[in-house]
């Protein structure tokens, strides 16, 4: 397991990665549940016309997507 600490603006993030790619059945089930919960929260935000935080892999920047489709990049 390795830790990578990144600073984004005034915020610091700790990213934990694992060299072990073997997942137990419980890990796989938990991944499915977490993914479903996140998708549910995103869909609820869309229905309520709330902004959604996303990450642009190409630009390597976080942004907020408004209900009208407008992107506002976080500096």
C-alpha cells in the first residue's frame, strides 16, 4: 500500500493505492454498493437541478457542472 499526498489549491488530498489487485468477494460487493450510492446521489442532484462536481481527465482539473450544462473550472 502506498500513500500519495497532493495539494490542490489550499486543500491537501491523501490518495491511498494498493499494489494488491486481488479483491475478496466482500470487496467486490462493497465496490458495487458504493458505485450504486454515488450514481444515485448524482441522479438525485440532476433531478433537483443542483450543480455536480466532476473531474476533467484531459485537463487534469476539477469543475462544477451546472444544470444548464455550463462548466466552471475550479482554480
